[in-house]
C-alpha cells in the first residue's frame, strides 16, 4: 500500500531592493505578493533578502557582500531556486547563476511559469508559449553557455554559423510561427464574437485573486474553476446570463497584476479584446486586501493602455466578509489614524461616494448583497439594451422608446 504524502514544495529564496522609488514598506508588500506567486507555482519561501541601493547593480542586481550572504545561505540550506522581485537583464541572470549555482528566476519568469501550469486550452497554451519564447530569446547565451563555439567537422564547413546563432534563428522562427497561429485563432474568435448576436456584453475585470471566477459561478450558476491562488483562471470564459427577463453575455477574463510582463500583455491580446468589445465592465476589487486602492490603479493603468477606461463601469467591492480594519489601542497616543483603520461605512463616505450608484459591496462566496448586485447589473444592462434597441421597449414598460422613465 502506497502511503499518502503531502505535496513537496521546492525551497526558494526571495530577493528585492529598497530604492528611491520603492521604500521598505513597498518592498515588503511586493515580496508578500511574490511569495504568494511562489506558492502558486509550487515553491516554499525559506527566507527573504533585501538591500538598500540607489539603483540595481548592473552585474549582479544586488551588491557583492549581500550576494555572498545569499550564496552561503543557498549552499547551507540546499535552496532549489532564487527569485528576484524585478526583471533581471540577461547578463545579470547569467552572472548570478554562476555565483549561486542554482535556478535563478525573476518576477517575469515566475509569472510565465505559473501561466504555463495554468493554461488549459490550446489557445491559452499558445499564448503562454509565445510569451516564453519572447522572454527566452535574449537569454539564450546565458542559458546555453556550452553552445558558444563554432560548428565544425564533415558536412559543417561553409559560411560557419555558431550554435547559439542557430538556436536564436530557431527561436525566432518559432515566435513567427506562434504569432501566425494566434492570428488564425484570433480571426476565428472574432467570428465567434460576431456570431453571438446583438446581446449586451459584460466583462469581469480586476486584479488577480479578487474573486472574479467565484462571482461568475454565482451569477451564471456555472462551474468555472476558482481557487485561492494567483492566476487560477487563464482561459477566457463566456456564459449567457439572464437576470429577470433580460439575457446578456458575461465574460470572465485573466486577472491583472502589478509589473505584468510586457510579453504577456502582448500575447494575451485576445483576452484583452474581450474587454475592449464589452459594453459594460464589472471592475471587481478585493476590499479585504490592505492595498486594494493600488490594485485599482494597476487595473486602470492596463485599461488605459487598451483604451477601455472610459467604458461604463460598475465598481464591485468583493470579500466584505473578510474585511478587517486595523485597530488602534486606546492607550496608543502615537499611531495616527489612516485609511487602514476605516470601517466599511467610513470607506463609503470617501472617494467611493462620488461614484454614486456605480459602487457595490458584496461577498460572492457568502452570496451577501447579491440581490442588490443583480438589480444594479440588470439596470445597467437594460439601459444599454434600450439605447441599442429602442423598438424593444415593450420589454420594459416603465421606460419609453428613448429609454427615459415614464411618469
């Protein structure tokens, strides 16, 4: 009989730096996120290293003294991988590998690894593969040092191409092939989107792990994969939803994240196309996260880049069941009260109040305030539908053919 054992996690170390643009608190927050990414990828963080620097060391990212400290720790504790919070240059990655003699990853490489694990459909796998090859191309010399020699021998005489040049050419050809494949699939998906008729399209957008898939399951009564890990959902899911007598299409999209690799933004263009073509966005936010305002900014930045920030949007603050404001001891005369100490009632009186009816507070997992959520989504979708099809106003007797409320 085989004894059941716990899942083995690879031992890892995290490295980050404090700079003029990134103070110690900000670094700690980024490293917390990096640790969650590492856990999602199957790693266990044993230790974090940080160093205060004006700018990263161009050769090894961190200073020589700190690098020696990391080297000794890696050797003593048999660490499998060292992960840097920022993207390393090919030269930095090559130099650090020589010193530490273990796997070296940066934030981009880690996210790509998670995406490779999570991609389920052929399309998502193709997108991830393209991003991986584009990331790999400038790093070939560092990863395959044994190829840095000239080919020779029988049948190999002639123009003389080094193996590293051959590998680069192969990777470039592969990138071109994958881009062509994605273009073909993009055209097919465009046709599919066109075949969905004139139904109003609603897209769930937001930071990763805010509960979009859980909310999708509650609204559409479907079984979209949801898990408390980053990037649990990679594949775009579209479901037809009916609230009262009004049908519309609801799309669950891949979550965004700070420092999102440019390769992924480009290769996941089709996922972003679902957002571009949506009539209404449901921007889901994990209000229980201490830095949810920064998450909102990160998502808005990506929406701005794809020209969708001006779309009609409902802000959906999820996980109100998990929200816990920080508390100040009555005897504490030093600590200043900040937004971290706000109750939900106080938050509603801040900038959120200026958004009027476009703000919702729910708990998707506990189905709290879901009736209010359905009502507001119904009203927003109905308004879009009436504007688009004024001759269908018989569906909504309380409105005239111009979508205005009848007295």
